[in-house]
C-alpha cells in the first residue's frame, strides 16, 4: 500500500484537503458544469430540500461555494461526486451552472472512505444512514487490506469519534428489513432492541413488524432477547412472536396485611423488624416448595 492510500484510509475530514499537500502535489480548484455530475453510487445520505438547504442556497447566492467539492472522472464520461452533494443541490436551486471542485483519480475504496468521512459527523444523520455508511466504509477498508494494532471497526469509527463496538452495532442494522429500519429512524424501536432483532430471519422480522404495525407494540429489550433466542433454536413461529410481544406483565399493586391478621402468630415481645424477618423466611421456604412441585410435575410428563 503506498503512502497516499494509507493516508486516505485513515484520514478525517480535516485531512482530506491536506492530503495532496503532504505528498508534494498541488491540486487546482476547477469549475465544472454541474450537468456533468453524477451521484455517488449507493450514496447513503439524504439530500433534503429543507430549511437548512434554504439557508445554504441563500449563502451560495450571496457568497458562492466557499469550500470546493471532490469529484472523480468516470470512464463513461462526466464526474462522480465524492464530497459535496448538498453543495451541488444548492447550486441547482440557486440557478448556478458550475461548481468549484477538486478532481481526483482514485479507487472505489478510496472514494468510499472520503465520501463517508465527509458526511459522518453531520448532526442530522439517521441511524439507517450511519449504518449503511459504516458498512460501506468497513467493506472498503477490508478490501484495502487495512491491518495494524487496531481492528477495522475501530478504524472505521475514528473519523466520527465512535468505538469499534458502536460501529459494529450500527452495521448490524443493515440486516433489518426496511420497515424495522424505518422504525429505528423514527425512534419506535431502540438501537439496543434493533440489534437483537437483526439476528432474526427476514421472514421472522416480517412477523415482528406485523405486531408492531397492527398493535403499536413497544418492544422491550427482554422481549427482543427472547425472540433472538427462540430464532436461534429454530423454534420461532408467528403465534409465538405474537405471544411474546403482546404479553404484558400484570401489576399486583401494593399488598398490605393488617396487623390484626398476623398478631396471633407472633409472641408479644416481637418487634416489627423481627416479624418481617420471619415472614420473609417463611415466604422463601414456600417459594422453594412451589418450584419443587413444578419440577416434579415436569418430570412426570
């Protein structure tokens, strides 16, 4: 692996524009027709015409594009946008025909790393976007043969300041069906629960989604763990999914025993603490007997 490739593999956003300077090259910013631009293949990040875009358009009209984008030439003609999709859209909305960019020849892996690193620190990124982006960068770096003291997942998370474990959790989300992944984006399903559900098959996830959709079920972590366990054992079926997710824990409410009801069972010299200790001891013995009787019945079957 040459020096430039290694730098790109591990570079953060601030280093991307300095890379060529460190290698002794001097890149020229050129203005290219935006009609020749093409979206990055499988670009995982949204480009929305929202309020933030309106603010960007106003800035572009007043000051122009302050930071050039990064593109690479395509063999089929035109240029693939690596960094600057929102700036490109702002130029379109502002009525500009050209945009300042740096033109670089790079491999698919190098382009993917830069594309992810220049977007991953945005504040409005959805879990689904981060999941797809991390997976793309992870696969790109694995293909590059990234090795060293750190695991690839740790290297992937460096640009965003996240641990390798967090990166792996996000990548697991790419195993979810579209409906469940959308539910994560809308905070209907938590990340912790979603990670467990990602181990279910596509069919099993479909059963889960039906419950969430029809009954507005809020899946708890213990329920997701149960679904994962049953799926791993090959026992999960639609009725079981419904039973696990629809079952609610019944609250017994507060239990109060009048003092008169238990006074005759204890010596008059016993204080409140002594009475409670005896009751807890008897209840513990009763619980063990109950469990023993259940085990006995099970062995008879």
